[in-house]
C-alpha cells in the first residue's frame, strides 16, 4: 500500500524458482498466525457476551452492536431509537482526519513540488529534512506539541510577552489542537508520495501549456494536478487512514469534547469502561471503514493502470 | 534555460516549504531547549543546566526509566533482526522466484500490518493472546513487534533487491555454485545496504510503538513509550523533556546513519 512500493509482479528473475513457498513460509506464518487470526478472533469477540471488569463469556450475543447503533432506554425495554453517541464519535473522527488530510495536502503539495524541482544535491538535503521528524518517536512529537501550545507553554508566553495577544490562545483541548497534532504526525506521509509523482512529471507538458498561453496557476490546475493525482491520492490515504484510528494526538492534545475512535476503543480495554465485546465491535467497524476506503482506492488504481 | 526554471517555480511555494519545516521542527527544538532549563518550573527560564539529564540517570524515577529503556532496546533489536530475516527471505521469493501461486496474496499479507489501523491491531492482539491463554508480557510485545516490523523491513529490502540484476548470481551458478551458495555468497553481500536500511527502519518503528505495546504489555512491564506516556498523564515534567531529547538524539543518529548507508549503497550500485 505504501506509495512507490514494488508490487513484486514486475521482476522477471526466477533464479531461485521452486523455492517460493519455502521462502515465503516464515512471513505467512508470522502474519497469518499473529495478525490475520487475531483480527478474526476480534470479530468473533464482538459477538460474545461481556464479562464485567474486562474479558468475555463465550456466549453468542449481538449486544455490542446493539449498544453501538441503538438506544433502548435505561432499562433496555423501550422501543429502539438510533443511538447517536458512538456514530457521532465515528463521524467526528472522520471529520478530524479529513481536516488534517486537507491541511497536509495544502502544506504538503507546495513542499513536495518545491523539493522535487531542486537540483539533485539540494533535493536530497530537503528530503532528508522533511523525513527526519517522521523517524522521531510519535509520542515524543505529540508531547512536544502539547508542551509548545499549552496555555502556559512557550508559544503563549512568547505571544503574551511580545504583546501580540493579551490572554492565552486556549489552543489545548480543542478540535484545532487535535487537527494540528494529526497534521503534525502524518505530514511526511503526504509529502513523500507527491514528491515521487512530481519527480516523474514531464515538464514538457508545462512548456506546452505555456506555449498555449496558460498562466502558471491554470497550468497547475489543468495540467499538473491531473498528472500528479496518483501521488496526491496516495498521500491522502496515507494521512487519512492512520489519522482515523489515531490515539495519541486526540488523547494528549484533545479533551473530553474531542473524543475520537481510538480513545473510545482504548477505554473499553484499558480504561474504566471495560467492555471487551463493545471495544471489539467498534474496532471491527473501524476496520471495515478503512478496508472500504482501501478497496475503493485499489479499484481506482487498477482502472487507471 | 531560464524559461524552463520559470515553469518550475510557483510564487509562495518556498514560503510554504519553510512554514512546513518550522511546524515540523518547532516543537522538537523548543523541548530540546527547555530540557536544559535550570528552573524546576517547566516554563520559566532559569538558566542553562544539565540538572534534568542528571535526574534522568540518578533521580527517583531513574530505575523505572532505565528498566523501560532496556526493555525497549532488547525488544527493538530482537524484533527487527527477526523481522529483517523474514523480510529478506520473502523479498527473495517475491523478486527472484518468478511467478508462483498466491504471489499477489502474499504481497497483500505482507502489507497487511500497514493497512490495519494500529488500534485495531492492538485490540486484535490482546484478544488473541487472551483467548489462547498466553500471559501478556515481554514475549507478547516481542511477537506483536515482529509482525508490524515485517513490512517496514520488506519495503526497502525488496526495492533494493529488484534493482540488482540477477546476472551476478547467474554467473556464480554458471561456475557451479548451488542456489544456496549464490544466495549466501553473491546476493547477500550485494544486498547489505538494503538489508541494513530495512533493519534500521524496523528498529525505529519498534522503538516508536506505543499503542500496540500498551495493549499487549501486561501489568508491570513497561517500554520507554509506555513509561513516558504514564508519566506525561500526570503532567509534563522536566525529566520527560530530557528523556525526549535523548530519544530525539538517538532517532537523528539512526536516520542519519540510514541516509548515509543508503547513499553509499547507491554510489556502489553506480560503480557496478
């Protein structure tokens, strides 16, 4: 899925033919047993009965999905109405991830373009500068952002001292802080695939557009953007998908009002809620959404190719 | 050609790039600077000092963080070595054994850890280990880390393997080397830079992980990220900033190493 990943189909070499299964076996076994089977187990757990204080009773039940989608009143005997709490949390997560993705695109595209149009030597230095933060621990980056934008943090202290503002901005625990955190976490994921697409872009097309009296912005809109669209789409997916299930940015930078899917799920297993089947159901729904996004993406990719 | 450079330039793109770098680096630089703050208050500047670095190694929380650091490094090194070995074998299968049944499926399986959201992997792993009666602890962390490190090791390794033509191995086999010998004596040495950068990437990814580790770690076992997270929940203390700066330094050293290795590999490929 990662942009520019070799699909394996292209290589013609068959020098070690006949050994495919032997060589693939460790990877199949490891991922099959410890990821594929666990995901299946998670889906099974979402249909079991909850044990108080964590864990499950092995008895079939749709209570978890019922709790997710329907409200049956305090004693569970009223006619069901749609329960908006959890759908609302999912919707907010999609919205937050979407805003972060658009912000990454607006900043990431010009950055990627700028880097890809440098000469080879400076290009690798710029690229290095953009990728370094990705290698820094995500928790540390998020904590650093929290430290910087807190009401008594250096950003507010500086703005107060310089007289730009008269009281702290109150950034922390807002939707904006979470969006900023997501943007900050995944920005390199947007820059790299767009960079790869711009690098392949044929500038003769820009010349042709200019010969036909297109201005730079018209050329960008009508010629360049359609050409580098695969990179943009890949970047958007690479930012949107991890943002959707993110835990650290909403948890550390947001508050109760900015609750997202990641925190909802975490609370069922690690927090006070302790409802494993419900957590498993929420995870299964999240996984379904993500797989649907990836499937649509893959289908469009194949149609384009 | 001045006309050509004009077509590449858009007004404001340089400004956005600078802005992008400022956003990426400002929080890290600010924390690094404040970690040298002498004051116990984390926002007032009280002069330069190494007090918090001393605190990290000798302070009341030092044993906890030291144990967490040891756990983190042991897990990261073990997980990335195993993941790199698995990924190298898989790369050979994917790039050098021609077509085989289930090739597309194999690629999908290898990329699966990248596609499944982290929190879902975390839940799935916890549920699975509980269901089969595995006690959560260092071992469960290690297994989970190996799984999500495999694609990160696989991508650079298979990319590099694809860029090396198989003529060297062909030549070796023409001279009566067995496939195993060709792999061991010809392909592996050629692959060293690719394997190293795969290993480094897997190592950093393992060291970075918080969410999955937090789910499968079990009571009392901590890695650096989970220990830091637990501490940050009670407020950002100066010793956390010192630890963060140390980890920042380690990451920068690793990424620089990987960059230099990658460049050396490219130069070597050009010579070939």
